[in-house]
């Protein structure tokens, strides 16, 4: 039988198969390029979106706190100017939008921010690799709420002063306003005073002898945590601590350096019972006391340099003046039922 050899058409058949394979590879490569662009969009665009969201949230938080701080001092001012300044200041490109600034109640502000294109001013976030899939831009926003009011609980210096003594530094009109509304306008009289908490505690006219301190109490409160400060809750009575020296541990001595940086929140008491370590103080609110000098013990490590004027030898005392203060410290609890003795706490609430 005659063997048939390759026909003249065989090479064309093989060439057609190669062309088909090359076409399939091209389709696969094109598909993979789309997938790779998608991954690039995820890696670059989504990452940039998360970064923008974080900047917007920082701007919303900062704007809400700044506006609340202004309102706490009695004048909210131009809230949109304040909001824009802090929103833009927290953006890497110095450009963020303010969607709205509202007041859900009389002591709360809500700020809503949005992404803004720095080059065009349009309220959107421009995408890059995602444009290959038809997505040119997206909207990103953030919001924050801040509240202000008189604090009812917090961690502070373990020492208390009679409310009666504080009232000596209010004008008659301020005292009348405090008694009728639970707050007062203006600042207390900034007369420097030396609050001694030893046996030579001075009396103030109209106040209980020894300013309400019972024998051996000296106004010291039972410390908590590290032993240098006290967790104070106005809703509860507070136990006293015997002795008249500030704790002398190394971390407590280091804490003293910060006492004069800003006003200290001092709890005010109305009545005290018991003596020494059995003393119980009924608290009513917080006042702000700017410490200018102190002498907590005989050693130089627990006294300012110089010590309070007129406080030498066995004297123990804190020198300073009452003032008005807006606190941004974390951990403070706000309450609408606590009298405002010049201290307002501001914190993020939502």
C-alpha cells in the first residue's frame, strides 16, 4: 500500500493554531493587566482614601474641641472660621471642607468635614489608578461632637478648700449670680493668697474657724492610683488623709514640677466631719487654682524655689490665686447639675 506523505496544506494548519494561541495569550495578558490595575487601585487609591479619612477625622475632632473651648469661655465666635482653620490645618494638602456645624444642644457642638480637591476646590477626593475602571472621584467625610460643662469627676491634686473661702474672691454680683444660676461671669479676684494647711491656718471672715478644716485633717484627701493624686467624684463624700505633707515618693516629687504649668482643679467642700484620717468632706464642685509657690514639707524637693512668701520653718502651704480655666484633660466627667465655680471641661462626646 502506498504511504501518504504530508500534504501541502499541513504547514498552514499548524500556522493557524499558533496564531490562535498568540491571540489567547493576548486576551489573558489584557485581563491580567486589568486585574493588576485593580490591585494598584486598591493599594494606592484605597490607601490614600484611608489616609484622607484619618486627616478629616483629626480635623473634625480638632475643630469641635476648639469651638467648644471658645463657647466654654462665653463666646463661640465665628465657628465656621474656627472650623475651617482646624480642618485645613489637619490636612496634608491644607484643604478640607466643612459640611456643617450644628449645636445639638446648648453645650454640644457637632462638626462635619469632607474631602476637598486642593487644586480645584471641588468637594470630592480624586482617584488615580481607579480611573482605568471608570472611577474618577469619591466622597469622604467625617464628623465629631464635643461637649462642655462643669466637671463632676476627675483626677486631681489630693487637696480641698472650703467653698466659703472661694466665695471670698467673688464680687457681690458674681456671688449673687452663682447662688441663683449655679455659675458666674467674669474671673474671680486674682488676689494672691497663701492657703496654709497646718495648725496656723488663717481664718476668713464669715467662714467656719480654720476654714472648715477639722483638727488633723488639713484638707488632704485620700490618694488613689500612684498615691500622688486623688480620683474625685462630686457625687460622693471623700475621705481625708492625716498628716500635712505631700507624698514624698520619687514619682510624686516629679509631679510637683507640673503644678505651676496650668491651673490645678481643686475640689471645694461645704462641710467636714471627723478628725484626721476619719475626716469626711462633702464636695460641691471644682475651682481652678493657679499655684505660684508651694511648701509641702521640710525638704527642698517638696518645696518650690522660692517657697511661698511668709511660709518658712514648719509652715506648710500653697500660694496662688483662683482663676477661670477650660480643661481639655481626658477622663473628666461632665454634669449639668454641678455648680460652675470657674472650671469648664471640654471633651469629645461623639
